[in-house]
């Protein structure tokens, strides 16, 4: 079906005559040029005339041009060349949504919607739309509309007396008086979750103009609505193969971050009733990865991490971190990766990265040559920057190289990343919580070796985690019975859910299976939990004197448990107490940190210190993870140094060192470990004949 221009104009005038658009156009008339776009919902056109809405998708250039004319007739005070009001159509129907890899020649000139992740954006630059020229001979003004990328000059002077037309003349451009609009080039690529295994994400370039330029940043998940156009390749020889790009009409943002989640009044009522539930804590824990058996203590810590503490800025401008970092260390097959993947989907801006395949540039920021214009070096955001105000889940932390791991230090404590690469000096924000997973040094935890010796991570990195959870997989008859029942029930429920509705299998009651395995279903849906957490971010809880006293007493009690010159706990853990108690209060939507919240924090930190820094005799030594050498080990090192000073002028063999050390109460294994530490540290060196000498 085809329409005359007058019919199309009449249809647009009818749409714009409704109250919604009359108010919008009136607002533009009053505030031009601050506001210069009419946002039209495709559904409004579809409700009014289905045939015309289909024609709009086929002939967008013609329809939108007439729509702009119709709006301009309603706003009489805009008459300068190049000044216009944009008509931006959004919320296109499903059949207009096309994946980048499915764009074909048939789509050229059609209105399409393309979804993807923003990979690169250029800076916003002015583009001339109507150039003003003056005739050098007579001074006559000539306006020339500019469409392509190359400036068009007038062909002849338009002076009515015709004196300049017969002879060649020169035109002087008046750049100041010409009309410009902002323009920006962006590149989007397909979302990785929608790809089949092994296929590369396809990319598409889009040009964004006028008041929607500059809204998009790299990493955004967006839908671009626009007209697909072709462009000849800029080779020396003319080619018959064309490049495609999208002439963007409107942008729709994916709303996944907590700040952008819309909470209705009905949601608010449900959130407040949830917060008054006495079983709230256990219900939230049961809603986190319910298909994973047990792990209640770990899920309790992860639930508090989801709510997080409060970011504080002091009078002198110092920032105090509010995000909670957690490290899970466990035997293979205890569902560490599964927990990380689940949390990366549940949290806002959840980013999952595997340490084995991640480099420092991939985690922080990479400097890349911009193939996108003038060939400058630009920064491409890494996983931690993309997780800003969200959760970064890093698996296989122990498999990363030392160089790559060192990039995490500043990101975890100062929550920013300083980049000095390719002539770019920049500081990027990465205000995210980190949930990391690692395996023990020997593959599985050894009973007879202390836990801290089995964690192959540098001490400065270990000390930045608020909590370190140890997950072991030891055969236990009662637990194994429950675990196997839970896994089989999960699989059975999965099979029942995948069956088509009304399926009938002899001897199997699908309804009965779903009812019996109901405890695997989360109590709160992912959507509701996300809204609840988003609501809690508005609250800044303040500590009561009682809570303050509990935290201080717990800290001082542990501080006094040091043996000799060992340090059982540091100020870093004290800040961890505060963050965890704030998260516990936010979970209840309370603006007071009560004794219960302080006790929750103290319980988690004391359990963590007992596992990681405990000496087995009721005392703690935090130096095991903050420096890698406990105070007892330091004493052993001093004994070996003393032996080498006294007897080792010409060098000693290992059995000779052991003989001297036995007199001072050291076992052979302790001597071996101490000698290795001194050898690694460069204080001793071993000759080819096996003799140790002082360096």
C-alpha cells in the first residue's frame, strides 16, 4: 500500500494532536534548542493505523521527513536554515528487531532495531548541516545543505541581477554563521550470551546525531533504532561491494543497574513486608543458588556482600571503601564456579572472568590503537571497570600470573585503576565488590598441613579480602547421603520442568515430582531480590553505641590473643567488621546498626580468623596471610640465621644444619621449610655439591 504525502502528513497530525504529544511539542516550543526531539512510541502509531505503521518500517526516510514537517508547522518560531525538530521513534515491534549477523541487503533503507554492547565510541564532534557562503564578487549570501562527509560549495551565485553568473567566481565560507549539529560514531557488537559456541560476535557501526550524541559510553547494553544504509568502501578503485552502517534515530538503554531499576508502589509495599519477616535472613540465603547444596555459611557471607557497606567520603576528601570482598578457596567440585556464575547474573553489572584466561589489560584497561577515525591510542575498559558499582566474579584466581594479579591490589583497596600506557595517564573507577575463587596449592586440602601454607596467593592480596571461606570435600556418610539426594532431586526437577505441558509418561507423576522438589525453588525470585537490594541502597545505617561496643570488644579480645610478638588481627579486619554490620542492617532496611548486626559481623570474622590465622591453641596470627610468614616461622628463621653465623663460615650441609637445629627444638621438616624460605629470599645460596652458604 502506498500513501500520498498529504495523507501521511494528515496521519502524523492526528497522532501529534493527542494530549501526550501536544504537551511534548509545547514543551519543545518553550525550551528550544535545549529540547528538540519528539519521542514517538511505535505502539501509538500502530494503535491508530496498522497499515501506516507497517509502511513506516518500509519507507522510514519519507515518513520521518514528513513527520518533521508536520511538527515544524506546529512550532512556528523555528525558521533559521538547518534548525529542525527531530522525530525519534522507539519501541519497535519484534519483527523489526534484527540481529547484527542477520542484516541483509533487503534491510537497506528499512527501519530496524539492533541490540548489542557498545564496544567503542568517539568523542562528540560538530558536523555542518547548512553551510553559509558569500560571493567574493558581490557579497550575496548562499545557504548550501550539506549531506555527505565532503563539503559542497555553491555552483553559481544567486544574485538576482545576474552580474556574477556569467563568469567564474569564488565563494567564502562563513563557518561561524553556519548551522551545526553534534555527531558521534559508535560501534556495537552482539551480546556474547546470544552466540552459538565458537562464533565471533559481529559488529556494526552507527552514527548518532544531535541531542542523543554523547549519551552512550563503552560497556552500555543498548538497542539502536535506525535506518540501515550502505556506504561505498573508500578504496582507490571503485568497488561494487558496500559497507553498511546504521543511521540512528533513537537509543534504548537496558536497565539492569540497581540505580535504574523501577520500583513501583506495589513493589515498595512488598519490599517493606519482606523486611518485617522474622525469617528474612534465612529466606534470602535460601534464595541464593538454591540448586547448590548446603554452603550456608558461605551463602550468608555472599548475601551480605550483595547488600554491601556504605561508601563514605571524609572531610579531607579521603574515601572509605564500602564494598565487601570475599575469597572462596576449596577442593575441586564444590560448586565454586557455579556460585560465581549465579552471582554474576543476580548482581547489577555482574561481570564474570576466569583468571586462567584473563590478563592484566583484560581486567583493568587495555590501550588500543583507534581504528575509528584519527588512529589515536584509546583505552578499552576491562572487566573490573565494566563491573563499576556492581560485582566482579573472578574464577581461578590462583592460576593468574603474578604480573596480572598485581593489577588487582589497587583495584581492591582504592577502588580505582591508574593507567599509564601509550602516552595515556588516566584513573578509572572500579567501585565494585569482588567475589573470587581459587584452588588449594596441592589440588586438595591436606589435613596435616596448616591451611595458610596451602593457599598459593601473595599475602598482600590475601589481606585485602574481608572474608576468606574454606570449602573442603571430605567423605562423610550422613552429608554424602543428603548431597546425593539433593543433586538427584535437582536433576529430576530439571527434567520435569523441561517436559512440554500436559506430557504424560507411564509410571511418572510430573506434578508430584515438582511438589516434592519445591525446596529447590528460591523463596524470592531473582527479580524481587534485585529490587529489594536496589531499595536497600537508599539506606545509610548508623551504628548504635551497643553495636560499637560489641565490635570494639571483639577486636580487642582477639588483639590480646597474640602469642609473643605475633599480631592476631589488624585495623583492616576492623573495617571489615563495620562493612559487614552495615550490610546486615541494610538487609533489614534498618537505619540503625544494632547488636544483632554487630554479632553477625563478629561471628563471620572470628570464624574466618580461626580457619586462616588460628595457631590451634586458641591464639591467632594474622601475619600468616598479611606477610606470609608467621611469628613462629620468624623465630625459626632467626634460629637458622644464628646457626649459619656461628658454624657456617665455610658452609653447612642440610643434615649438619638439622643436627644443630635439633638441639634448639626444631624438627627436620621445620628446618627444611626455614632453609627453603631463606634460600628463596636470597639470604642463603646452595652450591652444586649441596652445601648452603650465606649470600
